[in-house]
């Protein structure tokens, strides 16, 4: 416990010292040239801050959710070797039921529709 606390303390102190050095040593003098977007040496033709559809983020989050589901269900074939496989299958069915209900809710709310 003592070694752990000393390592955490040393890491915290070192992090604070490095952050203070970074804050003190950096030069922050923004001007119009530094704040403008760079387009291969040409003046920008239009704004670089384009609006982005939130639906792309929704699809990405849904993909990650179901990818995580697959990662959780991959060890299921080996679960039959456990002392109580019925309990494992019950938890698996609960996970699948919750994810399916979430997908149905998202579908009913229209989050999966591209055009309105």
C-alpha cells in the first residue's frame, strides 16, 4: 500500500510540474494567419467549419454497441463447460433482450431513417 501511494503521489506531482511548465513556456499569440484554415497555400474559398449530420454519429454509436454485443457473446460456446451453463445462458438472453429492445426503440423513434 505504501509503495502504491508513493507511486501515485510521484506521478501526480510530475504531471502537475509538466502541466505548469507547458503553460508557462508556450507562446500563445494568435493572429488572423494562425487562426485561418490552411488550404495548400491558397486563401480559403469557403468556411472550413462545415455542418455535419448527427445521424452519422448515431450510426457509429449503434455499430459500436452491436460490435460490443458480439464481443460479449463470443465466449458463449465455451460457457457450456461451466458448472452452471443455465445461468450463463440466462444472462446472455437478458443481454440480447435489452439490446433488441434498444434497437426496436431506436427504430420506432425514427433514428434509423435517413430521410424525413
